[in-house]
């Protein structure tokens, strides 16, 4: 079973896990889970779905999500209801210039 760890890019050593998520659907956005308090971020900004086979991020709000794959410098903009499969080392953001996070995947 995969375990998704989310780190803030402000933590340059990636030592402090903000949250660890296991299989299931998880709503992310403004609130305590990711320590986001900017009102431009919806409380239900995106959804992370974790299965044994894949981890996907779906933008659920009119304001998009942003993704940088670990092996690329390209920025992908996820508009509302668009999905993107995440890999270990990928980064995502809830605003273009703020609230960037890095993920790692571990098997438990």
C-alpha cells in the first residue's frame, strides 16, 4: 500500500512531513491539513486519490492547480476537473507563486 508524504518547498531539506496520506480520496485546500490560509485557495481546492496503482491530483476549483514533474522543468496547469498522475518527487501548488509542495511515495 502506498503512503504519500507531502513536504513544503519552504523546507529545503525536506525533513518535516506536513502530512502523510494513505489509500483513499483526500480533499486539500485552505485549512490546517497543508497550513494554507490564503483566501484565494478554496477549502476544497483539489483532490488527491491514492490507490495501489496510482496517485492522481484533480483540480476541483475554478482557480487551477500547478504541477512540476520531478524529471521536467515544465509547468503544467490543471484547470477545474482536470487530473494528473503524480510520481514521487513531483511538486504541486495551489497558487502559481505560493504554497508549493513536494511529494514522496513509499510502500508500507
